[in-house]
């Protein structure tokens, strides 16, 4: 069994509650790292996924996605209130694996986490 760690860079209370519920039911670890020192907390994580609020300027404008992408190789899910083609292209360029609107993310967290575990499991078999 993979011990998935969910690393969150957002301040949304409703989304936090959804993630907490899933983490509790699936026995995933949940981390809300200190923004200033986040690499110390996430650097040694083997199986995890990062969720970032791309609307929040401190996360979006700080090279956070690019830094996580280059230093950890963890899958990165960015979300915004609304998504269009230009936003998707920009997010992919800086290192987001998935860019999704917030409501779709909230509705599909379970499925997304299951798919990530499936992909990790498949890669570890090869």
C-alpha cells in the first residue's frame, strides 16, 4: 500500500475540509507546509501530490510551482476559479501537471488521488 502524502498550498476552508475527509478515510498524510520553508518539509516525500491555489498571488507569483517541479518531481495540481486555454498553457509551462477549476477539483478529489496512486503503482512495477 502506498502512503500518499497530500501537500496543500491553499487557504480555502471548504476545500481543506474535503481533503481532510478524504485523507482520514483513506489514511493519506496531509501537509500544509510553511510557505517560506516548504522545501524542508516536502523534499524527502516519495509518493505525494501537490495542490496549489493559482489564484493566490503569493503562490502564483513566487515561482512555487516551478521550484516544486524542479526539486521534487511530485505531481502538481493547480486550480483557479475559471480555466481557459491560455491559463492551461501557462500552467503547463511552469510545471503544473493538471490545471483544473476549483469546483471540478472539489468534486473529483477522490478520483484524482486514486488515479495518482494507480500511476505510481504502475510505474513502480516497470
